[in-house]
C-alpha cells in the first residue's frame, strides 16, 4: 500500500485531518487511512480512535446495501455532512446560547408556593386532611403512604429542594468537597470561585469555560461521573488544554448552579457545556459552543469537546492577537504621553528657572539702583550737613580769651592745622572743625557770599575718623563726651585716623 500524500487532499479533507490530529495527537500519515474508512467524518474517526474500530465497518456495510444509482448522491450527502460538521457555524448565534451573569443575591432563594387559585381550590381538602390526620393519627398506619405523600406534594409544593444559601465561593468549595467525599480523590481542576467570577476571568483571559452541572437526584449521575468525567481520556484532555481551558462545576441543588442551568436552558443531566467568547452578529458575548446533555461515553465527549475547541481556537487566537496589538498600542501611546509630559515638565522647569533668574537679575538691579540712590542721597545729606555745620562753628577765640586751648591737628592729607578752641567747648566742636575743614578753608576770603544752609532732616551724622594723640598714644572717642578742656587739657598734637584703616584701637587716654 502506498503512503498517502497530504498534498493530494482537498481543502475539506485537510481541515478534517487537522481537526482530527489536534484532538488525538496522532501522526497525520497514520490518521489518513482511518479518516478514509470513516468517509472523512471527524466525530466517527475520533470515536473509533479512542474506542477501537469494530470488526464490521457499519459505513461500508450501509454503502454496500444502497442501490448503485444512489452512490453519487450518497457521496454528495456525506461530503455536505462532512463540511457541516467540520466548519464552524457562521449563522447568527441563538439567544439561548448567550451566557450571562446570574443573580446570586439572597432573593434568588425564594420558596415557591402554589398559585392562589390552586390553594383556594384545595383549602377545604387541606382543612379536612388536617382534621383527619389530627383525630386519626393513632390509626395513621391504615392510610396508604402514597396518599400522604401526594397531599404533601400538592399542598406544600416547592419548585426544587433548596439547601442553605452560601456565598458563590463557598458554594464552589462545598461542591468540590462533596464531590471528593462521594467519588473519591478529586484530580479535576475545578475552580474555587463563583460562576460569575469564573465567567469574567474566562472572558478577560480569552479562555474556554468547561461547565459541568450535576444533579444527584438522577440515576445516571453517579455512573457518568465514575465512567466518563473521571476517566483517563477526560483527564488527558484537560491536562493537554490546561492553559486555555477553565473547569467549573456545580450541583443544581445550590442556588447558583440552578440559576446557571436555567439561564442556558439545561433540561437533562448530567450536563456539559463548552463556553467561549464569540463574535457572531457583531457582538463579543460568552456563548455556548457545545452542549452534551445526558450520559455519554468519554470518547464521544472528548471528540465533541475537541471539535468545538479546535473550531474556535483560530477565532480566539485572532482575538488574542488583536487584544495584544491594542495593548501594545496603548502602552506605546502611554509611553509617548509620558515622554511628552516629561519633556513638557522639563520645558516648564527651564522656563521657571529662566523666569526666576530674570526676576533675580531685575531684583538685584533694582536693589543696586536703590543702593546707589541711597548713597547719592546720603552723599547729598553729608554735603548739606557739612555746609550747615561749617556755618555753625564757633569762631576761633582771640588773645583776650585766657582759657583757650591750642590744638595742632595733622589732617589725612598731611597738612597740619593749628587752631584755638574754647576750653568749655564740647569735643564735638573739634570733630566738626576737622570734618568741615575743607569747606571752612574754601570759604576763607569769601565772606558775605555764603548762603544759609538748613540742617538736613532725618539725618544723623557719623564721623569717619577719630582723633588720636601719638605720644603717648591716646584715642579721644567722641561717644565718651566731655569738653575739649576736660579731654585734651591745655594743648595737644592730634592725628586724624580714618576708622576704616584702624584696627581695634588702643582705648582711651
């Protein structure tokens, strides 16, 4: 037998081969003969791979029983069936397939009573039944048991048995704990979270949600869990798709699981559904893409799950790529905005610094101008004060004054000036004469031409020198006060020392 050539397969056969190998992980060359024997029906081929091929091929036997004239029509029908089974449906999604969040509030735990009309009709019967049960309770063993149950069911009907309400996460943990207690050690990766949170995570992460709903009141429940749900085929399937599949299970006796079963219109248990995000009709809702109601072999369930999962993997992959591209674009935009904000902040900082430097320069210029103005104003006041003080100096006493004191003063220019002062004159008179000597000297020979000058207002004159006697050295400080006669004596030779050029001084005489 020659080796099959994959390149000779038509597109439908290649798609069927890809679906089959994705579920069974079998070599494509070895898978082609089995698919050919199954007329390229993927579900039949997957079932035969896990369960083994029968001794007699039912497809071949059925084809041999058909008339020869219908062979072409049969092939066309089988080809159309193959295309419809392997290609994902492109029709508009049904509203019952859309999975929404369920209400987990306490109001969902309502205990339903019969309608008012039904209760009104059975009120007399209820009264009579209560009277008879009270009076004839010792003879209750004579009443058939089914009658008591019938009346209880009619008079105290509930929609379903309701257990103690728990938060969604506690419900999930209680389901896992009861599942392990009833069926042994649990190796299935059930989510310990509520259905709403699990559904949101599956939608956010673009994963498949495998939903398992159990009803302990059904007879097939225990056998299906032991033979199908806990089989090695299901475990291998879950392990091979653990990165793209989330498993959530619930007991319909719990409020949340019951509401989930009602929202997806589950009518038969045990129930398995595969849910993922779909984009039919322009929406991106979580929808049921595969339903498996009632007991079925593990191989058939794996085949259905694999077919549905493979048919929607490409769509989820494209959505993941689109979301990654959007995330990259958003990150790039955020980085660009951040870089722009940093650049803008740097520009603002530089502008602030320039503005502060300009303000500091302007402030320094204003201060310099103010200092210059104050210096000029002080200089004018010093000149005015000297002119005023020069005209208020007492005249030099003549020879007729017996207590006059002769003082010899060496000016900073080196000029020596000798003048007489009255002994009772204040020491300030001597300091004023030295300070105003230039003005007094310039006025000599210009008598009668001087104009009266007023004393400057708000001005306190400070002398920039002090008078010192060299031998022995004595400093005549003005702030000590006293008259010339008291401080200097009958006569003295003094030197004018500028205060700026002097150190700490040597003190009083």
